[in-house]
C-alpha cells in the first residue's frame, strides 16, 4: 500500500532489469516481489494478475502492467525520459529497439548449450562492435552533445549505459575502439540517480550465474 | 560500415519524390506487413521498394542508409526509420491511433506487444524445418486459443465497445485484425470459441480503409510460400 511501483519477477536481471534501470534513473523508488518457485508463478497466473500469463509484471498507478516494452514506454513517458516530440521519440525508439536486440543476445548467453557458447560469444562481440556501438559512437560524435537525443537525458542514454556495462562483463575491453562511448559511460554513470543505482546495496541485479540456470528453468518451463 | 550522414540529408536515389512514405523490404509480408496494415488503416498511401537480390541489400548497407544494417526501412517525414516497433509507434502517434493519454497508450502497448509475440510465431513458421512444422502449428493454435485470444475476447465482452481501447479505433485494433486473419489462414476454425472476436473481425474488415486493404490489388502481401523463404535466405544469408 506504499504507492510505489511493485515489480514481480525472479531475483535476477532477465527482462526486468531494464525496467529497474529506468525507474532508478528517474529517481523512483520501487518494491520487488520475487518468484522463487513455479508455484509462485502459477499463483500469479491463477489469480488473473498476468495479462498474458507472463512476467515481468509491474503494478503501477493502479494498473497491473505486462510486457516489458509497454512498461518501459509508460515509465519513460511518465518521467519525461521520452523526448519532447514525436520525432525525438522516434529516434529514442530506434536506438532503444536496437539496444534491446543486443541485450537479447547478452541475456541468452548463459542459456546456450556448451557446444554453442563460443560461437554465441563471437556473435555478441561481432554485433556489438560492428553493428551497434559504431552507431552510437557516431551519433555522439556528430552532435557533440552529452546525451544521445535532443541534448537531454532520456531513456536511450539509460539503456545504452546498461548494455555497455553488460557487454563489458562479457568482454572487458569491448569499448576499446570507442572513445566517445567510454566518456559517455563515465558521464552517465555519474548522474546522481544512476551513480546510486551502481552502488552495492542497490536493486541492481548481478549477472546470471550458470549455477542458477537450472532453478530458473524450473520456474519458467 | 557506418551509416552515413546521408541519413539526415537524404540520399537522392532513395528519397520519395511524392512525399509519400517509402517502404524498403522484400516483396512479401515478413516484418513489414504490420507497417503496411497500419499505414493502410490510417488511410496513408505509400510507395514500396522491393529487395530482390543480395546485391541490392549490400548496396543499401554500403550507402549507409540502414542504421543497423537491417530492414524494414521506412522513409517518412525526412527520416530513414528502422526498427519495426519504432516505425509503428511513430505512425500510430502521427495518425492518432495511439490513444488519448498515457494510460490508453499503456493498454495499447500491452495489447500490441502480446499480439506481436503471437505474430512472431507465425513469422518464424515458414522457416522451421519440415519435421517441426506440425508441432509449431500446434503451438500457434495453443497460444492463440489459450493465451491471446481469450484476453481480447474478455476485453471486448467487458466494455461492450466496438474497439479495444478508449472506444476509439487504434493501433491495437489493426494489429488484432491482422493477427486474426493470419492465424485463420493456418487454422480456419480458430475463432470458433470466440463470438466477440468473430464480430470484431467483421466490424474491422468493414471499416473503409481496412476494407480497401483487404481487396485484391492492394499493397497487402500474400502468405509466405517457398519462393519467399528462398528469397529471404538468399538475401539475408550470413
């Protein structure tokens, strides 16, 4: 009954992490309800809380919101992180959708069978350094501003930082050829709300460990 | 290859001379079809540039026109837009198909995202190996009838209105009618347990812009066949 958004997911990153980042960046405190067993998921499904029987689910402003993109869109718009008009929104959407594609690769890495892991890792590095990062490096270079869109902090900046940090967990020197992304990373990490989120004890979740994969599979399969 | 400054200045070859949006994709449904539906539903005429060879695709990449080296690409209002959802959101916003406020938007987004998950199964179906096709068809039927259609049946039943959100035609309605027709192509009796959706289907099909789109000769593309699959693999092979 606190009025704070309430997040329903397992105690890990997955498809909820971007939402945690966005709320934290906006300075919004939130509560979390962790699914530990399949029964926890079944209970939520049975009581009609999950629109399409899936998590993430976020209780916010009287709604039980499903679908991570819908939730992200709502939070971004509510907290003025979505640009000033349709065209800025369009740019933010384009940048964010591509980041989500890269995130998808990063997120699915722990679930790859052993014989596919090395190839998957190579794909991640290839896509990050040849398809995605060059675009954002160039955007920052072309306008010389601190933020990706409209000279103003937005959802695109939050999601890019999140992905950069995840990619670095995968390969620590992945930003070697991207000086502007390196300074972007430093700059955005120092924004007070984000700095707080990056400190130990925040609601940011650690990377998924291989040993946790079986437990996750039990809840969702 | 980096996308070049021509992104904003407008590459002369590609710029639509008519002012209409210009769609670049294969001559088939794929990820562009929902965009065609939405533009058509909004009554917006558009041009199409079909990719038929790998060379054409590689040239687009070399010219720096595809922000992330991918299609769909839609040139609209001076932008070279990529990423299906970004394009759809822009079109919906521009043509007032995105609800009247944040909360209606949220509902539309939730509905659209659910339908997109179902459509993803249909999108991938032609590319599944022959031995997996029967199982995948069964999954589509299961998801449609147990997860997605019941939600929209209930929404329509509860508010008794003609449209899914806010008593007004929106992106969600377009996406749902597209999905219903696509699933019916594979599973003709799929709506048999859903009287509200049956009525919805008729109602949407009779809206003038959609009626026009459903007629022969419109930009609507036929279901994917083997030749389409071959073209996709040929153009986008790694």
